C-alpha cells in the first residue's frame, strides 16, 4: 500500500471510531468511492490496535482500575469498583461478540457492506441519536452503571455490527435513553469499546498472522501509529466539546452524508 492510502485509511478509522458517525461505514465506502483497493484485514487489525491504544491512554485511570479488578472478578468477587467495572464491561461485550460470530460464519457481515445499507443506517441511526439525545434525561452517572444498563447497552452495541450504524453512536444513544448525561454516556461508550475492539482485533489478527510478511508488517505499524494519533485527537476534542455542545452536529453530518450516499446508490 502507498503511504497516501495508509494515511487515508488510518485517519478515517482514527477519527470515526469514537465519533458517532460509523468508522466501519466510512472504511467500507473507501473502495466504493475511490479507485483504491480494499485495505485488507491486516491493516484493519493495525488501525484497530491504534484506536485501542488511544482510548486506553485517554481513560487510563478507569482502565487501570478495571484491570486491577479482573483477578477478583474472575474469582467471583464483585466487591470493589474495579471488579464491578471489569464485570460490567465483560457483560456488555457478550452480545456483540456472539452476534458478530454469527454474522461472520454466515457471511452476512460482508453482504451488508453496501452503499445502500450504509446510507440508510447512517440516516436512521442518526435520527435515533438525535431523538435519544434530545429526549433522554441526565439523571445517571457512570459511577452508578448497573448490570441491567450494561446488558441493554450491550445489545445497542451489537446493532453497530451493521455498517453505517456506529458503535459509539449506538451505545451513546442507548446510554442517553437510559438517562445518562452526555459526557458520561460517551465515557461509558468509550470504555465499552476497549474489550470490543480487543476481541475483534484478536479475531482478525489470528487470521492474518500466517500470511503476514515484513512489508505488510511495516504498513501495519505505520497505520497503527497514524490511527492512534488521529483517534486520540478526535476523542479529546469530542469529550471536551460535550460539556457545552450536544450531539446534533454529528447528526447533521450523518443525515447529509446519508443523503449523498442515497443519491449515489440509486443512480
């Protein structure tokens, strides 16, 4: 891959992974809207590793607490904040992993990567994000995240397996519908991304290890660094803006992009 192609894929992944605009949808559009070939699974793994590093660094305090609680969680003791966080993140990840495996084994994940699907989901879930953001209460905080809410948000996250939906957009919508304020809804969404991205990276990585070579490894390293930097910038900007700005700008972007894609798809 050329450096320009790597840069394009990595920056798109990095910026859109945590903004509620769908990273998978944007990446799927690259070969459709340009003459560039599909980047392949190795680069997909690399950019996922980059974005994973960004969210871990940004929320390191919470990540460290959750990691410290893993041993207690594994022995069935959910009696500390860290163990509770680790347990709820694990529970919230199960729906996406289970449904993701079904889609992969049936081949439906590839069948959904079309411009028409992305256009309609971009619009539909943009409207869902707007409705939940405007109508949702702001009475809950991330510190009181419950098992019931983790399960519900887990199924919202599973919806993002449809390209164009947006993992962060779906989980933020779910959190706002449950009554979490904008900042804490985004925080929970980002923390939920860690085990999800890790699981998808392991799944994809296991498939490309045998076929990787030095050239591919070099391209992957470059893509990972670029995705890390762009994701960290996008995440920092969004979390800062959420203290004063709603999700409406992202909704407007989704609706405009969805409308353009519908025109392209049905021409």
